[in-house]
C-alpha cells in the first residue's frame, strides 16, 4: 500500500494562481509537485507573460528558481505573488 501511495504523487496536480502585481492580473496554472519555479516561468512565457527580473513570493518569503513546488510547500489553491525586483 505504501508503494502505491508513493507512486500516486507523480500524477498529483495542483491548481495555483500567480498574481502579477505590476499588471494587476491573476493567472491560473496547473503544476506538479516536482515542477521547479523555472518551469512555472516557462508556463508564464507560454501565456505571453515575461517574468524577467521578477521574483516569486509565497507567504511573504522569496522563492528561488531551483526550488520545486513541494520544496516551496505550495498546495492546491495557493497564490504566488510575482513582483519586479527593486533597482
């Protein structure tokens, strides 16, 4: 049973949202636990949104591009904030 439970996480999908503070947009994304934030950036580019020189935030903490969805402790329904880097 434990092996089955461990194998099911591969098929798990989370429906999250990315709030673009500069454009006042809220975009839905479907991600897997093993997706990195770089993968999320690629999905945004596919939707026509540039994430160049912007940082993802979740629960008031900045997230790094190499982090996975699981490492960042994102859950189904989470909202990420994408903010331009201060200059």
